[in-house]
C-alpha cells in the first residue's frame, strides 16, 4: 500500500494494528462478518415465518385421510411436539455442519437432494450469465456509441419490451414458437444425470433464452447510463480531441470508470438468475432448486423449504457482498483510503 | 354396414377414432353393443399392436418425495409407473370391471366366501432372474397387512385374517367375514408382488412387469426397458417407456403438441377446446367412479330433517353442473355414489332431476326458516366455488336461500370436511360397491362424511358382501342405492371423467373406468404406430 506510511504506526501483533495497516482487508472482513450475521437473522426469520404460516405438514400430507390420531402420530414422529427454540437450535446446529436434516415426506437427506438440484440451477444460471453479461455490456456500449440514433432506440425498445413481459409469458411464447410451431428447440427441458454435455446445452436453450431476455434490459441500460455519464467528462473530450477512435474511448477510457455501478447491477442480476428461476424452472420442467422448492411448499415439507430458503438467501448475500467488494476494488479512492 | 364399421375399427386401431365414438356409431347403425365390441377388438387385433419405439408420457402427480415402494404409492405417477414394472395378483377388466387373473391363474372360494384359494401362475420371473413363487405372494400380502409398513392398501388388508401357503402353487386367504369381492381387492395397485415380499428392499423397483426400471429420479423422470421373457402377450409393446413429471398444465399441453411426449394426463376441461385444435392430438375421456359431492350431516341441525335434505336434492340442477363445471366431460349423478363403472350396478333407478316445485314443497314441509349455510373451497374439487354459486342460483328458483362461506384451501380437509354440517367435497371412488359403501356410508366408518346411520343399510351391506350369487347381489345393492338416494345426506350432482390427451401416433388406448390413464395401464397397453 503506497499510503500505508500515512496511517498511524502499527502496534505489532495486535489485531487492530493489522486491520489499520490493511484497511481494505478490514473492510472486506467486515462485509463478510455482516453477511454472516444477516444470514443468521434470515435463518431465524425463515424458521419463525414457516412456524406461523397457516397449514400444517401432517394435514397437507394426509389430505382427506387426516384423522386427529394420524396427525398426532406424524407430529410426534417428526419431533414437532418439542418447543420452538429447541427445534430451531437443533436445526441451526445441523446446518452449521452442512446437514439440513431429512425431508419429512420421503425421509431422504435434504443436503444430498439439494446438492443435485443446486448443481442444475447453477448450470442454468451460469450459461444464462455467460450469454447475458457480455451481451448486455456489449449492447450497452453500442447504444452509447449510437446514442439517440436509430440503433440505440431499437436496442432500448427491444430490451424494454422483453423485460416488460412477465417471465412465464416470455417462456410460453418461446415454447409456442420454437418448440410447438417450428419444432426446432427441445421441450421439456428436463436434464438428467447420464445426459451428454451437448444434450444438456440443447435442453437448456429455451429456459436460458428466457432468463437472458429477463435480465438483459436492466444490465444493458445501467451500462449505457453509467458510460454516458462518464462520456460527458472533460477527459473523454480530451481523448476525442486526441483523435482516438470512438469504441476505443468507450472501452478503454470510459468503461473502467463506469465499472462500479455496472458490477453492482450485474451482481444483482446474477443473484436473480439463481433465486428468481422458480417460475422458469416450473414452466420448462427443469429439475432445479425452484421446482424442488415448489414441490416442497405444496406438501409443506418444511426442512426442504427452510433449506432452499437459506441457500437462496446465501446466494443473494454472497453475490451482493461480492459486488460490494469488487466495487471497492474498482474504486481507487476506496482502494487507497487517506 | 359392416364395411363402414370395419373402416371405423381401423381408425380406432390407429387411434384416430375413440372407442366410445365407435360404439356410438355402431349403435346408430343398429348394432348391439356386445357385437360391436367384439367386432372392434377383432379389427384392432387385426391391425395389430405395433412393436418397438420409445413411449413417452408427460404426467401430473409426482414430486421429489415419491418412492418406488408400492406401499407408499399415493399419486398418479408412482401409480402408473408401478403398472409398468410390477404386477398384481388380479386386474380389473376394462370392459365390465370384473376381476381378471394375472399373477393368480385362478381362484375359488368356500360357499360362505370366507376362505379363498388362489392358484399362483408358474413360469413367471422377476427382473432379478428369480422365479416368482407362492412364498413371494404370501410375503408381499403379509407386508401390506402389517401396520408398520404404512401401506396404502392397509384398509383393504385389514379384513384378512390369515394368509398362508397352500401346496406348491397355492395361497390360502381367510377372512373374518365373507367377502365376495376379494379378487377385486387384490387388484389394488399397492399390492405389487415383490421378491421376498419386498421386506428387505421395499423400494428396489423389482417386479414381474413387462418393463425393468432403468431410471428412477423422483419428481423428475422415470424410465424402464423391456423385460425380455415377460410371460404375458398383449402388453408392453414399446421397447422402452419413459414418464416425465410435468406438473404444470400448460407445459404438459405444449410437450404433447410439440410431439415431445405421446400422452398426458389431467387435461383441464377449461382448456380442452384449445388442445382439440391441435391436429396431432386426440382427447381420451373416460367415465370413472370419481364424483363431486355436496354433503349434509344427517345427525346435525338443520339436516336432521329428511324433507330439507330432499328439498336440497331436488333443487340441484345436475345437467347445468356437468355442462358448466365439467364442460360436458362428465355424467350426471343420482345422489348415490355408484354408477355404471361398477359391477352389479342397476341402471333402472329413476334419475332425479331439477324440480323447483318439489323442492319448494319439501322445503315448506321441513319448516326450515332462513338461509342454509354451505361451506366450500376449490380444495374440494376444481370449480367447487363456482359449483356452490350455481347451486345457490338453482336453489333460489325454489325459494331456498343458500349462504355461501368460502373457506381457505389450507386445512379444508381437517377443519371443514367431515366437521362442518354442509360442505362441498369429492370422492375418488373405490373398485367395488362394497368398498365405496363400507368406507363412507356404514355406521361408524371414519369417513362416513354424511354421518348417516341406518342399521337396515348396514345389514344389507354385510349380506351383499358375502353373497356369491350375482343376481341376488345386484338386487341387494339396488336396495341400498335407493336408501342412500332417498334418505342419505348426499347430494351427488356429477361424476367427473378422467381426461387424457394422446398423440395420434399412439394406437390401442383403452378406456378403463378403474382409474386415470387407462387405470394406469396406458403405457403398457398402448403402442406407437
């Protein structure tokens, strides 16, 4: 750190000294710590929220065949007769060791099930991100270059239209045209263990396209706005006067300074790709976390609902934290604090 | 005349005309139904089932919580997939509902119908290569009789007192009281015969069915491949069968119309018009035993009064219910829970119709004053809230005021059904009249949801159960039906159809009142043309 000499002399060995000599690290650790506290709070909220929800697993599971004795039996078997706090800490202790308990409905390990499902969801989210992030940023740059001209407007209108349609509707439209009418895409998008990589990619084409359409506009518009903001500064004018070509100015001079807000919006959208896919997964019959969660909610399989909720919350918090940290790293003023 | 029928028969064979339409045309041409049926089967057989191909089904009714243990089967997909890999001792005939021998080759009963001997078929092998024996049958039946197994067939097995091997190829079943329906009861889809009774590995998915389980991903998909050397002709035509779990209706319809699956279940009557427009799809609706009901507790005010019950029964516009709630995909009910899908059904019981004058008369006679409170929720059945409003309107024509209370879907089965005196509900039906009446109309039955109790009815029920003479039995059931119809707390406006949609590439779809998707047999009975 070039500015380390200006900070108060470090007292060797003490944690305070370590942090003050590494303010960036301190900042990052602080974020991680806060994230952890937040996750803990969310776990409590989830547990209480599910507790006060109307409806009951035993009733939902037994349906029409629920007699008071059968309900009492199931509740006893699942340990639901223990006090709330005891159950919460029991569950939390398990979660800290990576054990989300067993599903009430089929007595299978939730962690194992989630492992497979989360893998599928991340696979879909990853490919949606691989397509959408470069596309959004590229389109944003093109829009800046042709600002207020026909191409800019076209990009804007199309991406806004895509975001304005609810995602289930976008999904159904894609199914209607690509799968039903033209028959060129695979539907349903079910993937399974012994599928080849190529088949997998083909299977997720439609849900991936749906997700791309949903997140594209937000990122594209933020990129455009952030870069445009920079484009009006004096140093860009200088670059222009130097005779640099337009794309070079945007990519080399403007974009790096606009990176912080872009990272933020990208991270938010990545988080959305993972946690917002519930509807898309159900429509495309994709065996990911979303569908697992919906299955569990219908039958009130609470260990699964809690685990999915917590995993989603963790993904959201981690990605936001990452955005924060990258935002700090991208900003020289924060990177080198006085 | 027969030429035209033969052409039609070919169309049925190719799956382009439904069996029902064929019979309708045959009747129009003046041909008696039994003759038409035999003509149809000979034409269909002549066209021949096509062998080979990969049959795919997209179905609603499966979650990641499902297991291959037959004792746990509760929803459509485990039920249907169970038919693919497993077999039971008996099945019910799609033609008249009578029991058909499968793993049991034949059976005989003692004159009091208390003791039954089943002869077990020889030369049947499990998918693990072992031969199926009477020991496996005994072990399977014993496992499902055990309280700890939590089998869905426990209710059926409770009446069985003893199960033991009798000679090399026989199984002797003794009952605590006579029951002529035992062969029907053993067709229960939970009672798949497993090696060693499935005691060691209940969820291994090893049975004697036409296909071997190759993929088991609960809530996602199931697949099975042909079991070479399966003993039975006429089932298992495709090389392999796959069931995809598609719980979303729109996705199911899209998967079918885009040709990715060959059959789907549970088509909503509301969207059937759209699906019919697809040129590659045909709708296969089958009248089943399921019914939608309005139930009154006959032991609580104000429904203690027979006249009030009759008033409400006469105030029900059944045709309108079938037309608007089921969009025509159903049949009218007659206030007793039995229809032509059951064996020993009497079709000469007069149909009750909407009659505001009679309703007015009985209502006045009952002396009831003010509105009648009806509780409902769409949890009871799809469209129950609309059905309640229709009922309210038809009642008002008879001067009866109905107050509707919408209840939350959550907890409807524990807080409203079987608790509140008047509500909407449904029944899936049972394989036999005896089971339907025992489960919901006998004095003291847990699910007697009309709280109706008549000793004379209970006596008839027991007498009919042990009666081996079919004609006499039918007479007893007729008497019981009339008692429920005229005195019971049940208003039964409609029986709902099972609605499946099938690609035109599929041949040999058989209508079977026993359950949805050809009673679960669709993937093994049908073939790919």
